[in-house]
C-alpha cells in the first residue's frame, strides 16, 4: 500500500489590505481589496468579488430570514497583486536590512 507524501505549500505573497485583480473565473478582471487571508487553506476573501447568495431560514437571531449575500473565498492562485491597473507577480528583496515585497513588473516597493 503506497503512502502519499504531504505536498509542500507555497508561501502566500498576498496579504490582507492588498489590491488584487481576479485572473480567472466568473469575476475575471475585477479588482478589490483583500479583506481576509487564509494561509493554511491558500485562500483569500476579496471585497465585492465572488459574492455568493445564501438562503437563510428565519431564526431568533434573524427573524426576517431571506437572502444573504456573502463573499466566498478564492484560491490565491486566481488573484494577482495589481499595480497601475495591471497584474504583477511579487518577489522578496532585502532593503536596508529588512525583507520587503517588491512588484516584479515595476520594481515598486509594496510594503509600507
């Protein structure tokens, strides 16, 4: 019986507060800000993108019930950091002894 080796997870280069663009799927081309990053799952939640509608039954907490719109997570490979309206990859560099994120296309520093 063969055992499977755990796969190595890639480091997430997208963090909460980053401006990103969706690369594929129904929301392709839409931009937004990352509101939550989930590194263990490799997913991010982007504001106003990938909105799902949940049908909620009335409860004591919400007696009205009805349709509720929530932002569903996207896989991190489906989004890219955006600089000047165009997607770019992110690399790490050491500047003044600190590790900072840098946009590959423009060379602009991403971290404050």
